[in-house]
C-alpha cells in the first residue's frame, strides 16, 4: 500500500526537518510549503473528485480517509514545531530570569564578607 | 570551619518549613543560599529572615533551573571550594552533608552523591521504593554511571566539578542530567549514605508515580 509508505515517510520527514530546522533557508521552505499547501487545498475544493482519485492511486478507499490522514500528519507537524519553539523560548526565558535573579541578589563573595564582619568586627566584641 | 562550603537550596513554596531548615543548616554551615523559584507563599522572605542569602527567580522555572542559578551564584564566591545541593522541605540531615564534605576534603573524589539505600536509616513506602528503583534503573541506563539512588537531592561538588555541570533540564530530569555530565567530564565520584526523613509534610508533596512519568518523558524528549 502506497499510503503506508507515504505516511511513514511523512512522519520521518517531519522528525528530520524539525531536528535540523535552523536558519532562513528553513523558514523560506516552510513558507513555500504553506503556499503550496494552500493552493492544493483550494484546488481540491474546486475539484472534489481529485481526493478520491489520489486516494485510490495511493491505496486508500475514500478521499475523506486520505484527507483525515493528511490532517493527522499536518497536526503532528504542528505539535512538534510548537513544542520545539516553546522549548527554545523557555531556554531563553531561563537565561534571562537567571541573569536578573543574580543581578538583584547580594553577590556571594560580598555576602560572605559581611557575614565575617558581623562575627569578627573588633569594635563590637 | 565550613566557610569554604555553600549549601544550595532550591526553594519553591516551602513556607511551612523553610525557616527551620535554614536555621538548622546555619548552625553548622555559614553559607546558605536559597534560590527562590517564584514562590508565592513568602518562602523567600522567610528564608532571608532566617539568615540565608536569597536569589529570586522572577517566575517559576523549575528545580533544575533553580539549582543552576544557585551554582552560578556560589561560583562567584572565590572562597567557595565545595557546594552541596540540599532540599528545602526538611527531609535532609545536616550531619550527612558534613560527612559528604569531609569526603570531598580528602581530595579523592570530585562529587559525592547521597544515597538513601546504602544503610537502613531511610524507610520509604513500598510504592515509593518501587518508583525510585525504576528511576534509578532508567538513570543508570541513560547516564552510564552506576548509582544506587538516582533522585536524591543531596549532592556535594568540589569547585572543579561544579564548573563542569551545566543544567539545562529546567524541571525534574536535571537529576539524571547532572549524573550524565559527571560521567562525561570523567569526574571522580562516590556515594555517601544519607537519611531521608519522610514526614507527613514531605509525603504530602513528595515524588509520586506521576512525577516519575514526567521525568521519563523529559528525559526522552531532551
């Protein structure tokens, strides 16, 4: 069945692309993919039989089933992309928050010194 | 006596016990830093009033992030030779920390991991024991180090070891991450028996089976 190969290849592609999605080339590819995807989808609304024809060609019974498979694949891509994006943002927020926290705290070396003074200041003893 | 040692305490909403924990630690150790990880119950102020240094995260980031912040804080103290991670909920014993630092002072190891399974003092429930065994097994598989207790909050580092550790796992998987990095940096390590005290308080918020699921997924998707 062609559909099994296509879906598994799709999942693999999603994984690979997401793992190495860096830089402007990836962004451009993503945008192009969105445009192509939109045009294909619009066309398929005008020519509804296309889904069934393609579905039969790849070994799926009905066009609606093929649509569902595609939807799941796209959904998976979206979830993974969002996850990666959030992980990046979280790493940045962490660094930012850490810098802020350390900048506002009494420095460790200084804290230690004031601690020594309070116990060893000759004037107070 | 211990002016070259820092206790690093990740702190998140432990207002009920943190003052006692800090007070008790300060009886032995001069330098205690609590990294307040966005507590909203005033834990940070309580720790400060009890005499600890407090570093405040502006928002909650997770225990791993709090530990890394604490590490970077104490590394800025040139007098720091040893740093010990210590839980804020009162389940660790200061005496155990002393033993771990003494072990580091011999110069034979760079890192000492606490383990509750090396003697008979700690009595976890059967379910907890099972969870910890699974977590330890997983950790030993992924990190390449053989430890008897992978998720123990007590760990002691010398300065060189602390510089080699960079925690990126913000949430719970940092425990295994630390072990991996210790293995990767080829640091010399030992385990030291510690007594984990399970009170009703710690039981009410301790690591449940759900938490171990979270740890596993975080490790798989790092």
